[in-house]
């Protein structure tokens, strides 16, 4: 049996995953480590790409700490760089509260407006039966 003999393009996928304490200190550390990871992947600390991804992580991590905290559970940050997109995922233990994008004039809720303005798209994946939910955003990057 003859297989497909066409050459396939190499696909580079880079990932980063880390657990953080569900505290303000954990959120700050998440932001700093993501900035460091973006630099290691070739996106300068002060470049637009790194700043955009770091902003998204900062907002989603802050939400995990403020609204997703469950005693005894950490939150997880995961980055996946592939095909010109960085997918940012923040998983927290509060499955009964899903984030909602509010109107610009509403009190609070401005963090998700920043995420929506910065990311190509974003969303929430409740995990039925799992003790966590994932809030994600995809940021376009120039490779």
C-alpha cells in the first residue's frame, strides 16, 4: 500500500504550564513568569506581543484569584504557541461561577473587556464532572 509521499511542513508547538497559589502573589508571579517565557521564545519583554500576552495572563490570573478561588486549590496557567497564535489558558477551581463580559460602563468587569480587545477570541470551557473550569484567550503573534 502506497502512502502519501508529499513532504509535510514541520510544525513547532511550544508549551508552558505552571501551577500558582491562588493568591495575589501567585497572580503576580504568573504574569512575571509568562513574560520570561515569552522572552525565552523570542518575544522581547517590551515588545507588543509579549505585552499583549502578559496583559491577558494578568487579567485572567487576577480573575482566578478574585472570583475562582477555592480553599486548598491552586490555579494553572498554560501557554501554547502554534501557528502564529498563543493560546492562554487559566484554570481555577470555582466551577459554579463563569466569567461574563460586562458593558463598558458597568462597575467592575473591565479586565475581560481588556482581554476581549487584546485577544483574537476568548471563551470559557466548563468541565462537567471536573473540579475546575478553563478560561482561555488566543493572541495573534508575529513569528
